[in-house]
C-alpha cells in the first residue's frame, strides 16, 4: 500500500508544477456506473457543451436502472462524459455506464471546463485541468479514488462454519494527457485486504500495484456530423448490456481488457468495433499482471436513436460478438469454447417509465459439442411521483438457459462476458447460468442526498439436470444430481447517502435463504452486511 500512498501526493505535486496559471471555460459533471459505487459530481459546476450542435437541448431524462444496479443507485445523468466531440447522445454513446456524478471509467470524463478558475471550488478542482501550452490545447487531467469498505458474511459460500469479516481498501490514481486529437491515459490501482477468516484472497481484492489502464487514442471530428476514434492498450470496456459486460465495480480492482477499439458516430447512428484479450491478475507489483492469450473477445456493437426528446429517450443497440476461451470448464471437463453472441438491447425512458430489455442468443461449440443458449432480461422502474418521498416501484426478470454441462449433447448454458453477478446476490452466491429470477423492488428518497431501496428475489433453476452456479461461475457440487427447481429467496436493503459532491456512503444488507435444491447439498442461510465510504476527485 505504501507505493500507492506515495503516488497520489506525488502526482498531485507534479500537476501543480505543470500549471502555474489556468485559463477559463466551464466544467462537466460526470456520470457513474451500474455497479456499486455512487459518488455525485460537483453540484456547483456548469456542464460543458459539446463543440458540435446538439439535436435536443432539453434537460436530460432518467435513464433506466441497470439489472446489475440496485435501484437506489439509478440517478439522473447530468452531462456528457466523452472527451471526443459527438453528435450521438452522450448518455448512450457506449463510453461507460453513466449514473451519478463521476464515471467508473475515468477516461470518459471531460474536465476542460476547469480552465475557468471561477468554476473551481477547492484545490482538487485545479487538478482536473492542467494546461501544458499557453492555448490550452494540450492539457492533463488527474483523477483518483479512495474507497474504504467493511463487510461481514455469516456463512460464507452458504457453507456451515465461522463467519468472515473483510476490510477492503481501493486506491486509484490516473492521469489523462491530451494534445489536440491525441491522448494517452494511465491509471494505477491498489487493492488492500485484511480481516478474519478471509481464506485465500483473490487478486481482484488484494493487489499491491496494478497497471489498471494504459492506452493511446486518436479521436475527434472527422467531418461535419461525423466523429470517430481509435484506441489501443489496456482499457475498460462496457459498450453493451450490463448483464453481459461490466467493469465489475464491486471488486476492489476493475476488470480490464487488452487490445484495440474503433468507433464512428453520427447524430442517429453509431458503430463500435473491438478486439480484446482478458487480463490475468497477480497479487504483487505491476509486473505480474499479464495478458491472457488463451482468451479473445471481439465483435461490433451498433446504436440507433429511436427517440431523443425531453420526455422520451429510446435507444436500440444490436450487437454481434465472438468469444474464445481455451480452457473453459463445463461439468467435469475443460476445453476450448468458441461462443457467438447475437442480440439486441432496447432501453431508455418514456415519461415516468424507464426500461432496459435484452434478448441474446448464443451459439458456437465446446469441445466439438454445439452450443444453443438464451439470455433474456427485462428491467423497468416507474416513478409514481416527483415530490415527497419520490416513490419508485420496479421489477426485473432475468432468464439464463441451462443444461448439457454434465451430458454429451448440446451445451445450453448461458455465459456472460465480463459482467458480475451482483444483480443476483450481494454476497455473490448465484450466477445467471441456468437461472430464472424475478426481483420486485421499491425505492424512496427522503431527501435529495438519500435513497433507500428494498428488494426481494425469487430464484428458480431452469434445467433440473444441470447444476446451480455460484457468482464466479463454478457449480455447487452435487446439485446436478438433485431434482427440483427452487434455488432460493433473498431479501435486500440498501441506503445510499451522497454526503458531498465527492463523498458517498453506502450501506447494504442481504439475507439469502437456500431453496430445496441448495439445501439438499448442505447449503445454509446466510446474512451479508456491508458498508463503505468513497472519495473521488
């Protein structure tokens, strides 16, 4: 941890030395993902406008709650986050999931507005725009995050035994260098883990120093009404349905991909093509985090604007992807899997209703066996009133097909790419594979800074001859031999308090009661309690 602690003040000192004087404009509040951390952007700054004209200057509307996000974290986006000049609506451009103040992917923030000293409220604002030249065409943006988290699990993994208590620390520090249309972004990360009965730590929670992102990019306006860019290096990628792709913000260390990405954007249409490999995390210094050449994830995601007015914003995002994994395990064997993803996401808002719907068919082959799987999601929330407690009932349904893992015929098990399983269990005891779940929820906002959410979940197994799967994707041993469909039920509570524009506090509770299938293999009920405080700049 000492290396990361010294890095933050060092990079801040370097930034101050780069910029004795700052020139003026506006700033942009940025947006945050559908995973776990909510830190609002500065309420005092004024969103910067894009260079290209906007089609609709109406105030932004709520975007739908993501299936992987508790409804209490689904807040209104307030500004564009892409540093490039796009005419495509910023909240749907595929550059990070935008909820709250900052963006989980810090490269997706545009702080050129901090050229204006009058817009800065504290010394940290100065670090958001450090000009290198007199004209301000070349500049540096520094970013950072510290998250302190404590969590308790009564029976880890639903197994009888002693409780687990964890103290987790996240430290991120990044620098974003812009020189006209060129940019270079780098971000270091540290994950600290201590506690009681923590078992064998995972590298996603304990990592001395991780070169989390480093890439170069060329982007900007190509012609009137047309923008685009290319990027190469280690980077975060979330251009797709959150149920399939995520940076996994619940972890101390984000999920990172290695490779290239290129995009084009018009006013009503966009296309994003990519080719990536996964990252194998170590637990020491930055030298033990390697590219996993046994994996490959490539494809194209499109976006079409169906509506973009003050009261109605609807988007249609078809996608065609391919994933290769040389040593994937299904059942009791491991081998090469080639999987294709064909699908589309329809999402947006109309009036008081927000929605996020996904249809995805998966085919390919696993060890010369065919794949035929389906993944369906439907999440929706309705705002009963914009006054008082602002009550918002919601419900989401998720279906992931299953079957074939322990046989010899067709593999029907759904597989996600980089998405986490937080939508199905705060303590990560369930995965969407071979699962159908329904989760009604209800959110109230007693104040502008406080959201409270209650949710219940009922989970069933799709194929009784296949296993029930944990959050990490491994099977509960023996569940493939047990008949029955009931996997379990859960009750959840969450409170999100936005203390200041930079600081948030979140509390979370879950009780999970195993159903007949899990009880048959010895699983026990479990309580999960977590709380954390986050600081971002």
